[in-house]
C-alpha cells in the first residue's frame, strides 16, 4: 500500500467516515451580510461539486468541522465581549480587531475567511478574469499569467497556515498579499490592508487528503475553480465603480 493511501486511511480513521449521501446533498446559499454575516451559511454547491480539484471528503470536513467551529466560537466571543451582531457588521469588527481578544480575532477572521472562500469558488470550469478586473490585473501585473505566478508565489511562501489574497488597497490599486492563520486584509493589524477580491486557504486541512504536502499542486489546481464573475463584482464594489 502506498504512503498516500496509508495517510488517507489514517486520516479517515481519526476523523470518522463521512456519510456518502451527504457528499451529494445540495446546500443552497442564502448569504446575506446585512442580517446573517455572523452565522455559517449553506454551501452553494454539493461537497463533491469541486472535484477533481477539491475532493468531497475534504470539503465536508472543512465545512462541517473547521468552518463550523469558527462560527460557533465567534458567537461565543460576541456574547463574552458584548458585540451585538445586529448593530455591528463583521467587516467593521475586523477593522478594529486589535481591541478584542485572541479568540475574537481568530474566530471572526476564520469565519469571514471561510464564508468568503466558499463563494469565490464554483464548480463550472474557470476561465480567466473578466471585464474591469481583467483590465486592472493586466495593468498592475503585466498579464494574467504574471499575476498567477505572483499570487501562487505568495501562497507557497506563506509559512505554516494562512491565506493568499488579491486585494484592492485604499488607493484603488491591486495588490497581492498573504496573512497568517485566520487573519485577513480587513483587519487593522494586517501588514497590507485592503478589500479582498479573491482569497485562497492554504491551511493543510484545506488540501491534505488529496495533495498531502504538495501545496503547489493544490494551488495550481485551484485556478480551475475561481469564480471570476464574483471576483469582478468584488473589484467593482471595492473600487466604487
């Protein structure tokens, strides 16, 4: 038996076998930041919809275990630290996250990042950036290929767990950056601040079952899933166009 097969068997033994029926169950999104941004939303696709690039088992564990825990812990932190989700938006909370506990920082970031991540992927084969975002990428990075290389380099270079981002900075310029753990560019503690356009989760739990330690392979495969239509919408909103 190969090491890959042994690793997979051991992982499944430790986490428990997932129900086969759940792998194909649809999860309809009703994401509305105005009323429910502090709550975990349903996936807009089935667990197996992103195969072969992200496998169903990884998606189920990622969504039901890791992401669900961030949402629960965020709710607990809001109660403990007197943050009212009805009067405080999640981006506003993140913009002053330095005033709160490590628990709030980790879980507010983890919840926002994952809700953003699910939406920036789609099952249909990705092509390339569209419309205004395509023009901005070419202007900022020279070409889509050059952008992909720079973004992949940021994702590969992130030591340990974290994220890679394409953002719009306050001056309206595009930039590529990465953040550690569950931090993101909306936080006031971020080294590079801006509005996320796309974001890639490079925690090992996002890819280990299929790719093991081959993070570059995961990154290369992920380009097949990017929802460029939504990314262009993010860009227009962030740029006030």
